[in-house]
C-alpha cells in the first residue's frame, strides 16, 4: 500500500449519503483504492464514512465550522500546511499497520517491529551472548501477544519504542535499539531510556555507535524529555564504552531497577 492522494471536502453541511458519494467519486476519478488514500476530514460524518470504508484520516480543526468534535480520528491539525508528505505518510502507515522507517545510517535501516519479524527476532536473541545483560524473550506465543500490544500501545501513542536494526545491504536483522520508558516513584515519574543490542558478528565495528547517534537525534527532535538515561551492568564493558563514546555522563551506581547497575545520563536539551 502506498499513499497517493489526500482528500479534503470543504463545508460543514454533509450527510452520510453525500459524503459517501464524494468519496466514491474521488476514488473513481483518480483510479484509487481506499487503501491508497489519506482523507483530511472536518466533520464527524466524514469520519463515520471513513471508518466504514477503512480510510486513513487526519482531522482538520476548522475555525469556521462550529461545534466540531471529530471523535474517532487519532490525528488533528489546525493548519493544513502542517500536513506535509512525511506527516501524511506516517499517519497513513499507522492506520494500515505499516511499520515506520525511523532513520537510516550509512550501513543500517532502523524501523519499527512488525509481526512478520518475530521469527527473526527469536533468531537474533538465540545468538551467543545476546541475553547476558538483557532479559530474554518470552515464550513464542507470549512474545507474540506482547509485541502486538506493544505496537498498539507504544508505537501508536508515543511514536517511539524499541526498534529493529537491519543491515542496509543484506536486509538481515542485526540488532535492536530504541527508546523506552522507565517508571519511578511519583516525584521522578517517567524517564526516557536508551536500549540497544547487536548480533555478535556486528559488534566492535561501529554499528551500535552510528545507530545510537541517530536514535539520540530522534529523541531530541521527537520527544519532550530533557534527559536520556542508560542503566548498564557493571560487567558490560562494551556497553559502558559505547555510552561514554556517545556522550553519556556517569552518575553513579544504582539499584533503582532491582539490580546493581551503572547509571548514565545524556542531556538532550538545556
């Protein structure tokens, strides 16, 4: 599926019949299918029709339309100029459960997990040393349920999470890296944490550095957090060196996550 057109119909006085006729007419005239369209809607009637035909939508808050509710669309804008190609593409893909490509480095592609990746994820975690310092996956069925919920609840609502890293040349899954939430007591609330792991054959070759640099840049651009944290096992020397190379500052020993760890902090903004 690929986004090919954005639809928008002006005016507030619409019925299900007229809106349906409008949609069908636009699709026919442009030789489009419903899964090739992002519809910019301004009324609940349009949303109702869009849901019926499974069309991706962005709600437009038009000051000239009184009593707008726009319940049922997850994305709202007040200015049509805000809907650039990148934003439209992300909304479209989220609706159709197409994983976002987060970033590219010289050698890697960072993208969201999708369920077809599950077997490759288990293959990655079965490699020597991968679970020495990170939690193993659940059983296959349990992990499948967890990942389904993760896509819906982490990616959809926050726009970030733990992502997959692929070799740009071979397309092979070589690692996992991204941004996670860690919840503390009320006074500290939620903190943002950087996580990463790479297949043994891709370690000590600079892959983790170039990927994590892109993720830090993403955190600066797409989150409101002022700091990024790393909690690293004191025996994980390679990870400690990576954090220091990325510019993280050592804060001290920590038992806040139930284990003796070294806590590092990166200042995202001042």
